[in-house]
């Protein structure tokens, strides 16, 4: 990543001595050759020595136990002329080499930090779009993406711990939001990618009313926040379902809450037809105009919804699961307002 280019990269062995340091350490007055071989503690500011000593001991213990170590922390480093800089250090243990790989970022200059955060922010939006367009390959690379994103999340959390200006805090909060969104998109994408691959799956007898009850419990807090009552009018019927069907109910009820006004209700009910069962999820919220009624079941199709968070994948997942059960799903207008999502599956 381009924003890493001004970062100093170095390696430290298990005795704490430098085995490598990038040439740009020169901007702090040191020549790489005078650093290599020295103990890293010589470069740590007095105020941080104790913490760093403990941190290093802890790292060695963790490596002994798990052969794994990764951490991001902030510290203070002394420059050649005796000044100090605030640094953010990302440390990975490279188990194949038995050594630590570290990336040090100078965060002394806050003005500079704003620019870097902005650039990072732009990159994250780009990343979000790339992920959206390349959903198919995601199944394979998702693990790597999630790892990267979780370390980015750590990074932002650490920066938020600083006493930074409201302007930077604002950028950090937006970044955090964006990171959350990326994590959700990646997770939902993996789910969908997996669902696209299978053609049929095992079904077991499930009590529909109980299934709905479980989902309602899990959404209780969300509903409470908007003072929405969820009414379960589903009959005690047994239907052949794969346990993944719970995602259908979850997504539909979650949307019903999301797109409802405060102090309203959501009703879920069922109807038995000839060899089929229908599930109705009714809300009294913002409703869906006719021109969106089909589109919303496609990936990433979202009506403009100021302030409402989502990935635009929920209904695509619902549709796929319902189809795998040999059923169909569609949406109609509710009376006097809102929407009714109808799921029809064979019994
Ligand atoms: P999202 O993560 O955006 O909620 P979904 O795939 O679950 O993604 O839904 C796609 C779009 O369908 C939403 O962005 C919203 O515009 C619309 N939508 C879904 N459920 C409802 C509902 N109950 N009421 C109004 N609009 C809805």
C-alpha cells in the first residue's frame, strides 16, 4: 500500500537485536549499519522502556506457546539528535524465520496524519467497491481480506485512543464505519458465494413457529431501540427445512425493523396452502415503490436510504435460500402502508 511507503521496516531477532532496517531510517539521523546488531531498547524513550520490556517478554511467551504473535502498539522512539517521535508499530512474528517483522509509522505530525487518513479512507472506499465487483473470487481470498481489515480496525482503534482533534476523530469514525461495512460485505459475500455453489441440501423437520421465536429473541434489542413490537402469529407447523433457513427469517425481520418507523409493529404470520406454506413478514415502514420490487432481490441493489446501514446482499441471500428449498419470495405493499415480504415453500 502506498501509504506505507514512508514507514520504516525492520526486523528484530528473539534476543531483541536488529537484523535489518530499511534505509529510510536515515530521516531520523541513523545509518542502517549503525542500528543493525543493536538492541531495540536503546532506541526507546525512557518513559516507555518498562512497557516495552514487558511487551517483549510477553511476545516471547506467546510465541513459545502458540508460535504466533501479532500486535500494533504506540510508543516513543529516540532520534539520533536526542529528540523523540511518536510511533505506531505493527509487529508480526515470522515463524518460518524465527524473527519479528516490524513496521514503524511516525505519527508525531498530526497534520500529516490527517492527509494519510484521508488517503487511507479513499482507499477503503475503493476496496469496498472492488470487493463488490469481484464477489466470485471472494470465497478464496476472503480470509486474507478479513485479516487485513481486522488489523486496519485495530489500527483505527489505537489512533482513536489518542487525544486527537475533532477533525481527525471525524475521519476515524467514518473509517470505522466503512471498515464495519467491509467486514459485513465480505461475510455476506462468502455466504452468498457458498450458497451459489450448492444445488441442494439436507432438510429436516422444523417447527416454524419455534424457529421464528428464536429469531425474534435475537432481534429483541434492535426492536426495543425503535420501540417496535414483533408479533409472532406463525402456526405450529412442521416444515422440512435446512437449518440455514433461519437466515431467511432473520434477514426479513431485520429489514422490517430497519425500514420501519419508530413505535410501530412488525407482524409475521403463516398460511397453509395445498402442499405449500406461506410466511408473511409485514411492516408499516417506508414501503417499496413498484419499480424496486424485483430489483431489491439482486445483489447490491439498494434504494437510496439515508443513514440506514446495510450491505445490499441480505435479500439476495434470502432469495437463494428460498430457491434452494424449491420456493419463491416476493414483496407486496402492506395496507395502509409498509411492505409484506412473502415466502412460499413446499411442505
Ligand atoms: P440492505 O443491506 O441494504 O438492507 P437487502 O438486500 O436486505 O440489503 O435489501 C435491499 C434493499 O431493499 C434495501 O436497501 C432497501 O432499500 C429495500 N428493503 C428491504 N427490506 C425492506 C423493507 N422491509 N421496507 C422497505 N425497504 C426494504
